[in-house]
C-alpha cells in the first residue's frame, strides 16, 4: 500500500500550521506531509514564519514568483535523501528536461536580490499587511484572524459576504482598485465571499505603513459607493509617486 500524503498550505495562508500535531497524526497512519509554501517561502527563509522541514514536514514546495518576485516556477525541497532521489527519478528527464536558460538566469537574479535585500523586504511585508488589516478593521470591514493579530504573512483576508462580493468587486474595478473576490474557507461551492489582499507588490514599490492606511481608506470609500470617476482620479494620484522598485538591484 502506497503511503498517503497530508498537504497543508496553499493560496490563502495567514498563520503557521501546527505541524507537530500533524506529524503525530501522520505517523499514526504512515503518511507523509507536504507543506505548500508557494506564497511564504521568503518569510520562512528569513525566520519570520515557521520552519516546516524542522517541524515535521517531509517535503516543502516553493514558488519562485509570488512573494519571491522571480519568474514563474517552483522549487521542491526535502531533507530526506532517498525521497529526493525518487523525486528526481520520477521528474527528470520526463518533466524538467527543457533547458530554459533565461528562466534560470531570472531565478538566480531574484535569489541574489533576496540574499541582499530579503530580510528588510520580508519584515516590511509583515508590517504592511498587519497595518492594512488593522486599518480595514477600524473602517468597518470584517477582517479574518483579528483575535490572532490578523496575519503573519503578506496576505489579508476580508469577509465581504454581507456587502455583496460580486457587487463590491465591480465597484472596485470601476474605481481602478484591482481587488477580486476569493473563496473563504467555509464558502459553499461556487461562492466567493471574501477578498484576498496581498501587499508584496505595494511593498516593493516603496510603500510603508502610512500608505497602507491610505489604501484602506480608498478601499472603504469605494465600497461605500463613492463616485467611481472621483475614486479613479484619487487612486491615480496616489500611485503616481511610486514608480521605482525597492529591495532590488
């Protein structure tokens, strides 16, 4: 009988998982644990989140884009030598035989930038997401995770079921606020009751806590139904000064 896998992580991740308890459960049934860190790799790398492999995960997958800011792709990491050999046997050359040197060069450049600027970048991301979450909460939004401090990642999740997710998404688009709806953990099939807001791009553009509060105000005003043409003008004025990327060469 092939061993089962427990998969944790994914596209909406605010807080660390209790990997110790998961490890105990996995051991009772002979299962492996795969930790999907596609969104939080740099936070893990700079000791600002949890250490999945040290806490019980067998395999960790990472994205080279998203928070890392590199080309679209991924990494698979494990401390188990036999498992690594098996993964290489199964994937090479069948799945990774194409030599895209441009992609490797882009990934190497992004990793080099992280080595130089990563700690400051990751810390500012966390500070920005918490500030944004708090400001949204103060403005009347139902921010997920409030009792635990809102978030420990770059993401903020907001429950907007009571104000109409589809309607509010359309209102944002008309205001030049690109903020699509997302699935909440307890949504019914085909429902999208929340907003998933990520701050890494705003952080790379040089925005800090002060701007996060301003962003929350713009979101609130648009949600309240302020005239889209007025909102578009103010959003354009707000983004204009931030044309140069930070935390990069």
